């Protein structure tokens, strides 16, 4: 990652970087990765092109940083959603977070614009998500439950349904949580 010339990052620097990455999600959701324009990202973020280039040398560097940013958002979200919880409450909170994350995330419909890009990235994303969920699912079948939940989530990502309750019920079933009445 490129960084501003200053040795220490200021809150404004972090805010600028975050705005650029958030803008990248918005532009990707409209244009896709192939047609991603750094000028459009800069405009969406409210920064100049030179400012964008201080952080990201080129489109590839921006996309790589965005991939890391997405993973960090997911991991941080799971940690926040499950903080202080134990057992099935912790697992259920993680499943609820997955539903909320997919339904609220602005870049979620990239699959509609560039399915080939998304499908090629899934081979990298699925193991990362599975590893994150495995931490929450101890026991002999934890790995199988995590893998199943991730595949359910990926299916809902690829073929989106508007029924959050069904999505959540399917995730809960995948990890062995009893249905709540």
C-alpha cells in the first residue's frame, strides 16, 4: 500500500483511505472490476486523483487493498457481533451477522455485473470465510458445519433472495442450531 509521505498516519489519513475504499465498493457495484475507473472512485470518495494515487499506485493496488478491506470488514463484524457471547448465542449472532452483512453490503451485487470475476474470487474467499466460522464451531463436525454455512451464504450471494428469515433459517440449520419459534 502506498501511504502519504508523513511517517505517522493522522486520523484524516485513515479517514481518507477509508473513504476511498468505501467509494471503491460503490463504484464496483455500478461498473464492475473490469470497468473500474480511478477517476470515478476519486470523485465518489470526494478526493482528487493525486490524493488517490498517494494511497494506491494503480488500479491493481486499489483492488488488492479493497480485497483486504472486505475481509477485515467481515472479520471485524463477526468479532463485534459475537463479543461477550458464548455457545449457541455466539453462533447465532454470527449467522445473523452474515445475513445482515450480505443484505446491507453495497458491493454485494457485483455478481450481477461480472459473474466471472466473482466466481474466480470465490476460490480464495470461501476458505477465508470457512476458517473464520470454524473458530466459532468447535467439535468434531465444526469444519463441516462451517463449510456448509459458507456454501449456503455463497448460494444466497449468487442467487439473491429477499427473504432474510429463510436465509437465516438455512444458516442456522447448516450449523446445527435449532429453529427458534
